[in-house]
C-alpha cells in the first residue's frame, strides 16, 4: 500500500529547504482534515518523509498539506511547502 516515498520540505523565501518535522506530517496524516479519503493512504515515517500509496495524487497532496500547515501556523509568510517523490 505505501509504495511511494515522498520528501516533504519547508522552503523559505531565500530558497533554503528544511525537512518538515514528522510531528507536522503526522498531524496532517492522523486525521483527514481535507475530508478527502484519497489522503488516507499516507504514513509519516520520519522528519521530511512520508510514504504513500499510488492513489495519492501529489498535485493535490502538496496544496492540501500546505494549506493545513498554514492554518496550524507551521509555515510563515513567504514560506512554501515542497513535496517530491523519491526514487526507490
């Protein structure tokens, strides 16, 4: 089920990237705040790392996570979220 490994990073205004803490990723993954069951196939595995199934669309996951992180106050103004699939 969790066959894809994703990198989740916070990128500041200067372009510097930092791994998102696993607690942030877990906060998103523990509950389906988006009301979209497609994100249920995610598993936080460490700082900056999330595993996901093939049915999780990255083009929808990244904006949903960024929105949630902003609402929680995890991302400051000028920061953005980057979600990339890692090779296996």
